[in-house]
C-alpha cells in the first residue's frame, strides 16, 4: 500500500448559538482546512389550531347498492364558548330539485340548534338498509349543509362553514 496516495479526513462538527452547524475538516496538506456551515431547521412546533366553526356532513359511503348501510349525520363545530343558536340547513339536491330537512319538502325548512364551544353529532337520517332499486342507478346526488346565525342570517364559519356530500346508487 502506498501511503503517499491515501487521504485522511478528520472532521469536527459544532452547532453554534444561532443553530448553525459547522463542519470543519482537515484533509491532507493539499486541501488544507475546509469549513462549511448550514442553518439547521429546528423541529416544527405544532401551531395551536383555531377550532373549526361550521358543519361537516357524513355518510358511510359515496356509492350505495342494495343491502348497504346508510345514514346521514351532521357534525356541528363551534369555536365560540358563548352559547348561541343557529339555523341548521340540510338540503338534498337531485339535479335542479331541492328538498329541505327536516320536513323534506321544497319549502325552505331548517332546524334550530344550540351551540357552545365543542363538537356535536346530529343524526339527520337514521341508519337504514339501502333498498333494492332494481336496475336503476343515479349519480351526482348532493347533500348540502350549513348553519346560519339566527340574528344575522350569516353562514357560521363563512364559506368554510358550508359542507357537502355527493353520492349515488346502483345495482349491486
């Protein structure tokens, strides 16, 4: 082995007060001393999230066949600790036709709900078994949900406070 052609690398790392890592290496006589540094990123600190205010609609699937379990629930969120009342709108849209919960008529209907800080589940359509629809099928059915402030008629949560769930059905 020819020792004159081997290179020996000795390196030292240091982290300074500004969270920069320095690598100091001493190579052979030709390289001299090399110094490199880089800014280290501290681990991310979780940012506390503002509680969501609004509604999320939930169903067990987006496509249903005979015998499938089906339901519709609304998950209501309130980031405010001040108790308030809201108009809960849940609307079924099929094409250009709309039906309003809780009466499921074409007339605008809503349910009054009481909110204070937290999360609640509101069953809109209780669990049932999807019926046999023969060879019939339909896609693009949409449930829409929103809560409106009873005094101002503003959507609680703004545009983020509006939820939808698209689904369809067909033979198994």
